[in-house]
């Protein structure tokens, strides 16, 4: 027993990072800078550690996004953002500290006799559909003398045209508007609506803005020209380069500067806003194979980029106050589990919600249809699908926790499409389209086949939303679909046919124990749905079937030694993470006996590796979302914390420089390939079972 306890403690010891600054709570694989949508997704890659001015920010794919920053202090220039090459001399500010919260990344750097605090705020406003759907983010720079003296300070920042395409050989054009706000606008000369290159959108415009208050200057020019202008002079020329050209031809940049004058005390922040807006945002299949063009929801209040930017930039102080309240609430609720859990959750929030876009349609007269809201999710990294059901499912806990309505609107597009009868299969569709943002459906029925997986997911999510909110409208409107999927589960979930599950990278397998759990939970969930809508006969029938299936399932799924569940029936040497039991606990079905949970809890601590418990016996890799889901069903706090601590250790090990990956090797902490996926929303799995967000009170 003593050796077992020692092993568990060793597994939770974090890897020491080779960094020269203080990192709170730790240095992640990549630091979120501007993360709001699938196309506004800028990160600072870390690995073993990179200061804010050691590396270029990158898109979630790893492609560079030119974003530079300089400060002049008493005429001495220092870089604080990016890794620019300029043909004039400058110094590098020294990073002292870095901190991340659920919505902010905060850097403190020393530039001679002053400290710079650079705050990247990507607002997380789940209960305000307008605010949450604004595709803009903030960078705020404040200055504080450290020697008690007065210093002349000037601030500069620029972005490149790399923000508008995944192909730097394409030509861009741009313009600058000057009024109470200075805004640079840049876009491709030849746009391709609803198209992507290397996961970047190929239409719409990027915007970089600053308020035009006292001593603000601007310039568009080649990167070396604009940066040298500021380094040399401390201001920009208020000129516009009209030589429109390819992105990589003398790298056009869009620069903004502010002269703060003599600074004696800490300044108010200089606020830059960055965003990417496209309209329409989504092409969505409706009745009869017609396509409906949908816009981001915020356009229903702010009809163009200028009005949206004006609101956004003037709302910074309010947004920051709201962000601090949100961050504090997240921290309070997560630390109630553990400090490690709070760390993992804080890193997960922006990434999870940054894969979503909230959309609205127009009526026939061109006015906004405020009753028609659909949320779309991009299956980032693992695929480019639209609203993949088995990606929404692991993401689901963060939606239940922050605002369940977002989950309802995510499911709405899937329900509505299948209710038209265009999808021919008897089980739930896998996704709404193979290539985001084209939600064109699968009228040929040839989507990736995960019949038990997706049918169970849809039923479980629909019921959990209704339980959380008391809103049974989806259950009533789409009852026939839910019942159709349940009929399929009755035929194929107790003994699942050879098929893939959400972990499709592991390959197909017949008689999957964990997949059977999902199907059986789905059947029992449907009995609850039938009860809610008043269909008592089906409610009783499905409840009886589910209970009977559990008894048979246990005889199939338990190992010959009766000390663990198998990966597949009859293979006693196999095992896996039985994370689908989470649905039983989340919905409070009490379908599976407590002895199953106790058995799995005891088993997992015997097969743990240095970075967690493998997904199953076919490989030694695991998934962080399923690790946390499994943690949520453990009956022993020590084993629960083993799972949580392992995910935290992976996030902090310095072996990856990509946005938080959910698929990694348990033996050595190496990443397996996924990055920036919304499934990290599943890291909040312990919270929907206990608490709602901020003022909502208990979930169940």
C-alpha cells in the first residue's frame, strides 16, 4: 500500500520548466492571445518557454501571424511583442512574469526604467449572445516607472496581412479610416466565400484599431519601413501604402502608435483591438436541399464592422471588469475540486468557446430573425467538420456550466436538418458538413459512421439540457427523431456491431464495453424524455429495457477476474477508460450499480502511467477530456486527483508548443497530434454535476 501511495504522489509531481520568468499557475504549451473564433485564434507557442518577444504569435495551425510591439522609453527602443527583424538597432524588453486566467493572458516586461503590463483579453461572455459573438479581442498595454522618476514613453504595435489567408502568396489590399478611432482594414483582393486554405478563412476582413486620442499616429508600409520609422522617430507618418501586393511581398503591415508623453505613475492602458469579421459566416442546409446564408449574431445589433469596433473599443473597461468577475467565478468553483483542477480549467475555457460561432438568419424582408439562433462549432485540428456530434459531446460540460442555451443552439442545427428527412440513415448524423463553414449536410448518408456513438450522444445531451433548464421544447419538437435513434440503440447497443466510436483514431472494434454503456444510458435517458413529454408507456418500456440490458452487459463486460471492465466482451486482459458512465451520473439515472464505479476506481490506480491512465489496452496514449470525465466518476478522491494531476502535468511538461492538445502519450507526455480542439470543454466535467455558472445556482 505504501508503494502504491508513493507511486501516485510521484505521478502528480509537475515537470520544472526552463523559464526565466514567474509563470502563474504554470507555463502552458501555447499561450492564448486572441482566441474568439475558429478564424481569430492567435497563440504564443511555448515548448520549454518563449517570452512574449521571443517568438511570433501563430494561428492555431502553427502558421505565423505577424503581430509586433515596441516601446520607446526616453528615446531608447525595446521590443515587447513578436520577433521582428528590423534594420535599425533596438533592445528587447525582459519578461518578468506571465499569468493566465480563464479569459486573460497577462505579461509583465521590463523596458529600462519602466515595467510594461501587456494584457490579452479574449472576452468570454456566454450569457450575452451579442457580446460572445463579437469576433474581436483586446491587447492592452500599460506602463509603470520603477525608479520613481518621470520618463517619456511611446507605444507601437502592428499586424501583418498574414491574418487574412492561409496562403501568403495571395494578394491583399487594405485601407485606413481615421476618425475618433483609427482602424486598419485588410483583406484578400480575390475572396472565396465559405472557402479555407490551411484552415484560414479566405474571405472577410481583419481589423486593427486604436482610439484616436492625443498623439496617436498610424502607417501602412513594408514591415521594416513602419517599424524602423517608429524605432527611429517614436511616431508614425500618418501615411498609407497603396502598393497592394501579395502578403509575402515586402510584408505589408498595419501600424498604430501612441505617444504617452512624460509618465510618472502607472498609466491607463493603451487599448488595441484586433478582429476578423466575415459576412455571411455559415452556409447551412435547409428544407429541400436549399442553402441558407447565416451571419454572426452580433451583426443584428452592430450592422457593420465600424459600429462593432466603436462599441468594442469603448467597452474595454467594462469588458475587463466582467472578465475579472468571470475569471474569479471559474477559479472559485474549480478550486473547490483542487488547485490542479483550477489550473486545467482556466487554460481550457477560451479554447473551448473559441471554436463556436453564434449565428442568426434573416427573414424574407431582410430583417433579422431574432428567434432563429444556431451555434456552429468547427472540429478544429482533428478534422474540419461542422457540428460534429462526438466533438460537441465532450465539449458539452462547459456549455452546461456557462450557459446551457449555447448547447441548445448547437443541437438545433443538427435536429432541424435531420427533421427535414434529408438524412437517410436511421441513426443520428455524425456532423453537418465535411468542410467548415459549409454546413451542407450528408444527404447521401455517407458521413463518418458512428451510429451508436452519435445516437446516444444526441439523446443524452438533449435530456441533460432539459434537466438543467426545465426547457423541454427540443424534447417535444424532435421527439420522433429521438425515439427513432432510441429504436436503433435497442437493436445495436447491448452488443455493438464492429464500428468506430468517438476515438476513431484507435480503429473499429466489435462488442465495445464502453460504447455499449453509452447506448444503454441513451435508452434510459429516452425513458426519462418520454416521461417528461407524457408518453408513460414508452417511458416504462425503455426503462425496463435499459435495466435488463445493464444486467446482461455486466455479464459480458466484466473480466474473468471480476476486478475490471474489459475493452471488448470476452477479452479479460483488455480494459479501457469507461468514461461513458459519466452520462449515468450526469443525468442521475442510477442505472449502473455502485459496485461498477468502485471496481473501476480500484483498477485504474493499478494501471496508471507517469502521465495518466491509457485510453485502453490497444495503445499507451490517452485523451485529456476522457481522463477528466473518468475523474468525475471516481469514488475515491485520491484516484480522482490522479487523473486530474496527470492532465495538469501534461499541460505543464514543456514537451509541446501547440495549443492545448487532448491526445497524448501517458508514458512520456509527448503530444500525439491534436491541438486547439474544443473538447477541452470536457475538462469542466466535474462542475456541471455540482454547480451552475455564477448566479445560476445548482445544476441538479
